[in-house]
C-alpha cells in the first residue's frame, strides 16, 4: 500500500454497526456512520487538494451513485460511479461499478464492476464491520483508477469530456 | 435521372420517414400484444420457441429400446445402484449461476430427468464464453438463463424450467430469491436442493444467508481463478460448516503466487476443470436426491497433479452468521433426541462397507462427536487443502488500532506466511 493511500485511509472514521439494509433501525444507524465517514473522507481529500469523488444514495441507502475523476497530464477524466449495497453487507464489500468503462478493460466484471486486487477482499474481510463505503473507495476504487485510467488513456480508449 | 434531384431526395426522405413511422407503430403494437417481460418475472425465451422433438412422457419406462430416453437411467435401478430412480421427477433443484459450471450442471440434471430446475443469473452469453461447454456462438447476446432454457427444454421437454434474470445480492431480488427457495418446488413447497455455481464471494455469501435462514440444504462449487483447481462442498445448516463459518477452503495449487501472471486478466478458465467440478456436483446431488452412496462433504480437485482431497468441516460455534448458530443449536438438540434410534435408521451418512477392498482405499472419517471447539486453522485440514486466508483474529484485541496499522499488520502477516511457505517448499525440494 502506498503512502498516499495509507494517509487518506487513516483520516477516514471507522464504522461500528454491523448491519445490512435488511436490519431496519440498525441499518439507519449504520447509514449514519457511513455518511459521517464519507463526509470526513471527502473533506480530507479537499483539504489535501486530492478531491476525487462525490457520492449520494437513494432514500433507503441501498443504491449509491455519483462521480469520480482522475487527473492525467493536467487533464480531468470523469466517470459515473454506482453500486448497490449487497444484503450481505458489511461482510462483503460493495461491488463498485464504472458502467461507461464496461468492455474497455479486462480488469472488470460484467456491468463495469471493477476487478479488485487479491489483497482487497482479505483486507476487507478482516476489518468487517469497521470498513465502510469510504474505505472501499480509498482502498479499492482509488488504486484501481490510478493503475487503469492512465493505461486506458494511453491505449486511446477514453477521452476527456469537454 | 432527368428529374430535379432535389425533388427526388425529398421524395426519398418522405418515403423513408413514412415507412419508418409505420414500422415503429407496428413495433409498439407488437410489444403490447406480447406478454410482459419483467426482469424478475418468469420470462420466456425471447426468440421463437423451439418445437419439442417429442411429447412429454407421463410415466418413465425401463424398457430397453432405442427410442426411450430413460432406459439407461432406469438401468441404475435394475443394477441395484438406485432404489427408486423415478423419484427424480418429483425433485426441484435451484441452480444459482449458469456459467461454465452451472450450465453444465443444469444440462446434466435435465438429461437425468429432474422434475424442475430454477435458474438464476444476470449475465449475458458472450463469445468469450466459448472456451467453456454448453452455450453456442449464435446465443451471444441472449441472457444466460434464457439461452439455457432454450437448449434445456429441447433436450428434455419433461423438465420444468423457471428462469430469473437478476442479481440475487441486491435487496429486492433477494426477496424473490428467498421466495423461490421457499415455494419453488413442483408442489409450491421448498425446493429440494440449492446449487451454487457462482463465480464470486458476494453471491456465495448471499446463498449462504438465504440457506441458513431458510434451513435449506445446498451445495457450493467453485473453480479457481487460474483454472487448475476446484471444489464442491455440501452444506447442511447446523450440521456442517456454513460458508461463513470458516474462510473459503481452497485446494493448494503449489504455484508460487508471484510467478502467477495476472497482467490484463481477471480469471482464466478451462472447459476441463469446469466439467470435472460440474460432474462432482451433480453426482453428489444425485446421491443426495435419490439416497444412494455416500454424500461427500467436501471434494477438492487439483488438476496439476490429479489430486482429490476429501474432507469434512464442522460448523464454527462462534460463526458470524446468527442463523447458522441457531441451526447449530437445533441440530444439537435433534441429535440428542435421535441418538437412541441411530442404529436402526439408516441415514445418508451411513458408511458404505465394501466386501473387498484390494486397494485399501480409506475414506476420510466425518466424525460428529460434538462440535469443534478449536478455532479454524489450516493445521486441522486434510492435506492439500488450505483456507483462502487465515480466519479473522478476535477483533476486540485490535480495536484501538487505526486502519493503517491494521493494514500494515495484515501486510506483515501475509509476508510472514509467504516466507514460511517458501521455507517449506525449500525443505520439500
């Protein structure tokens, strides 16, 4: 894990409640923790001038969507990001998807779900229920974009949106 | 040609627009007439239904004639392997995931004359799947469940096939999934068995949650990402380890992870490994449904050295899944109640005693005295098996660590594991 990931990870508050959307009031509690940690993460990204995603959810907190972006040679590449909270959450991590990139890279599953490193899932499993959405972004999506986006740009598969 | 070109072009565009308008009007009328196709509904194949090659067979015959599709299966009864083969027609099996393994499993069960299959998948057939069995290139673009149904009803029109084109891990779909486990059988009761043939941890955990809650017996299957090992696992909630009890059990491939090329690919696959695993899974299924032989609790397959470890895993008394714990309690109670009769009632697990055993083949004991009190570590597994990762240590002692500290700690542990493994490898060489 690189230093940047480590320091941003350190700044993200941990979640406490082990609850999925099927757990009623406990899920509301968890959702609050999720929002708190996402807000803190975004705040931290902004203060360190490394703002790279924004997120919102539906009313029940089961479907999430937003934008994430990456700067390459001073040019911004932005993508829609979306995922569902699985019923097994937080035992299993959310499967983050960038639908626009579906079919453009082999490191993706159907529907544009990003293919995470072999280290991510064991790490997540060991830290359940403390890791939340913000951690999945910092440890999963962030490193994935840092590797894949420059590669996709180089291959001419993606272009900046004007 | 002599006409003014401008008029000709205008005429042409008018004519084109006119026919386009008529076409779209006709199309919308067609859509209204055709039955609604919702993603969660019991959809029918989008293309033309193939005409079945024969009428449904009301009663299976054991008559040995070329035209009897069941004669070779009924022979199992004549040879004394199966007591009542025809029972298979009353059985319903749910197959979750109809990819490389699941599609072959569904075909095998269809050819065996299973009563009903319920198929779940949300993927589409792709040309990239052609290295596996079952799907044909002309089915590319169709949903896997629809394509599978198309082929299966043609192979055996006696089998009822229900399909669901959705992802079971999301809230809404999970409810339907559970409902089908509960009411999917031929008599609208519980299905007889759920077979998990999915390719990811999230979906396996989802099947595990559903089956623990519904007290549903199921079997897990998997093929490794490098395509050279696989496994099947029988899970009876409360009696055997559930999928959340211990980290996933995998066959040690003896490949140095660092020499494994991952560049540019997510997973490799071979039709061979998938067919072997599908065969194991359906064989175990038939033994379970028709009550013959001995059901394996875990069979592994290492293709590189043709090694087939067999093991039994006891449930974890402190399993994270509360429903698993409840099922364990129920099982313990049931066991104490049933104990006096155990000798007189033969069960699935009764050991098969062979009269001659010239090769001295010994099956691993599935001991059931009490539940495991020791925590899961790789040391008490059959040789050749390992956990995908070491179980989560008691969380409490790590509560005051920051995630970065935990991550570093994890990294150190994995490094240590690698070093130990390396040392071991050196020693064996």
